[in-house]
C-alpha cells in the first residue's frame, strides 16, 4: 500500500547511510513543510522530498505561497518561484516522488528531480528518473541540525506516550470484554 508514511520509509531505507538527520514532515525555518527533510552527511546540503500521489495534488503544490512581513512591508513568497531562483532559504536539491501515473501526466520543473514510486510484491521502492540539480551550495547551519534532532527527540517521546495510552486502552477493553 502506497501511503505517504510507507513511501517515506522506503526513501529512508535508501538514504540512511549517507544522510543524517532524515525527518518526515519537518518544517525548516523560513520554509514550508517537507514531506521528507534530509541533510547529507558529507556536504551538509539539505534535500527536500515532496510526495505527490495525485495529479491534482502536484498541480496544487505549484501554488504554495505565504505572506510574510519583512523590511516593514508585507510580501508574498511563492515556494516554487524561490526554488526556481535557487534561493538559499530553500533546499540545495528538491525532489518530487510521484506515482507512475502522475509522473506521466505532469512536467517536472528544471529545478526539481524525480523519483517514481514503484511497488513489487508488496514492497515499495523508488526508481531514480531525474537527478535534482544543485540549486545552491549553502550548508545547513549546525543550529538547524540541532533543531531537527530536538524535533526527533520530542516526536519519539510523544509517540511512545501515545503507544502506551493505546496499549492501556486495548488492555482495558480486553479486560472489560472478558468480565
């Protein structure tokens, strides 16, 4: 089953030796949420992976924008304009992860790479179709990496607490059923 979390896990499997940290659904400072955020261990370049399972979602992504207040005035920032302009606010490399059906229906921008989501015998894997170009050489600051690790810490403890609550809920339900 191709859900976003299964695809994120497949990507992590292929990247875990050369990228660290790798975190799903992370929002770096001054940027949009990344379906998967990764930092290269050797170059400290940041990669963003955007998962799109439908053509409509892909097209909608092209218009991501936000209003920000800078230099005493309001302005609108458009994510894909910044990527095309190779803004250092964004990733060094940007990838789309698409289903085969979506990949054949859309045009991948020059600034983006493409991996196609494949499934064989229930196993999900990613086919490299287009290497993402290097948009800039800005390295991720150590304090940003520290924030990513802190996010991992909090997610771990929140997930553990939620799992413990669910186990307790299931045990209580099972006990009530047998009484």
